[in-house]
C-alpha cells in the first residue's frame, strides 16, 4: 500500500454514484462476475477455489481480517470503472486536484534565504496538468516516491512560487515526513 497511490484512489472513489458491495458474499459474487470464474478470483485472493464457491453461496459469511482487506481492495479497484475514468478525466482537464497535507517542507534556494525545512499544513489546489501527471504516473505503476516528486513540483509552482510571481530562483522543494495526506477532486 502506498500513501500517495491510496490517496489518489480514495479521491476518485468519492465520485462513485453507488456504494460498493459490503458483505463478503456480495463482494465475491461481484469479483466472480468481473473475472468470469471462481478460479481466477481464488488465485487473485490466494485462497482455494472451493473457498470462493462457499462465499458465493453464502456458506461462509465472515472472512479473516487479511482476506477481508484484500477482498475490499480488489472490489474497490474494479468498482464503477466508467465513473472512475470520468472523475480522473475531469480532474486532468478542467478541475485539477486539491492536496491537503501535513508534512515537512523546505526548498533549495540561493545563499542568504531561509531554506530550512519545517512542518507545514497546506491545502493547495493544483492545476489540471499536475492532476493529469499524477494519474498518468499512477496508471503506469509509478512508485510512491515518484508520485511524491510530482506533488512536490506542483506545490513548488503553486504554493512557493505562486505561479511565477515570487521565488523565481527556487531550485527544488523538499517534501518529506508526510504525516497526513488527502486528495480531493
């Protein structure tokens, strides 16, 4: 699980029009329908095919905590793909993305400026170009560190440089020790 990747997924999930299935049986039936068979679901969840069949028939109702977490994650990953795509497209073209974070931030700047990192709580609306870059990188399987770099570049442009109106000689923004991170579309 990654902090930035999961945060982006949670932001997109807020756009869902219907709630995802909650019970283990309903979640299993949904996955069986999506993957077209119990064998594929069993391999994905690392359980036996018979176990999947028993959940589908509601013979087992309460999964182990680690199986319940995997099950919920896989269902939410596949739930309402068209709604998910529309939300990402809107954020990447017109809406942008809002980042709310509490983290240690500093910057590299010319000698004589106060570039010490300090804990900041920021809520900043990033332009659509950064939303597009974040979603593209996430789709390509980028690491959490790469997503963090893209977010730091966005914060540098929008927060520290104010769209080019100040701090023009700012080299890079250090974005570390993330305590809280939330995205909103």
